[in-house]
């Protein structure tokens, strides 16, 4: 096992090759903290306090602790306080309106069938008004067979 000495703000720390120094991530965003803690398993927790939401408020273990690679470092992220009742009501009203708008645009299976049947009725009416084919036959199949017989 190799052993090296790492200098930290509070003195020198001995570190083996299987261990790493936990960096200080307090004040970083969650993404930046995760990037700095790639040697560790990060376990985020939230803390309701003042500060910039989404930034690390504290960490456990604190830097410059020495830990094994893949050990867990808990980061405590700042979240804003709970929403007030007026905000919740406004959000719910917005969601309700969105759901109602979506429901109005969704076509049920029965309404799709009814619309399809109406189109088929209109097509039949148009077909009934068309004149008979000029060749006297009742379908396209006869026209192509008569064309074959005239060419032989």
C-alpha cells in the first residue's frame, strides 16, 4: 500500500492510495458538488434555511476528512420554505385549467367512431351521385379485363 502526505488548510493529512481527501463543497451548487465528489457516493439531503436554494449548506464528513473511495458523503442542500396557501391555490388552479384544456382536446374512442361513421356515410352519398362508368361496367376490374381483351 502506498502512502502520501497531502497538505490541507489545517495541516498535513496522511492518505493511502485507497483513500482520498474529502473536498470542501460547502457553497457549491449540487451539480458542482457532485463533480467535486466523484470519488465518493453522494447522498443529498435538504435543509430549509436562508441562502441560495440548491447550494450546499453543509457536508458530512467535513473537509479535509480522509475516507475510502466510494464511501458516502452527505451534502445538505438549501431549499426554500414551504409555499404559502395562496401559492398552492394558484398552482392548483393553473393545473386544473391545464387538465380541463387537455381533456377538451382528447377525443374519446366513441366520438372517434362516430366521426368515422359520419365520414363513411358522406363518402357513400358522394359515390351514389357519381355517374356510371363510361364503359358500361360496374367496377374497375371489368374495365381492365375489357382492355386486355381488346388488345389481343
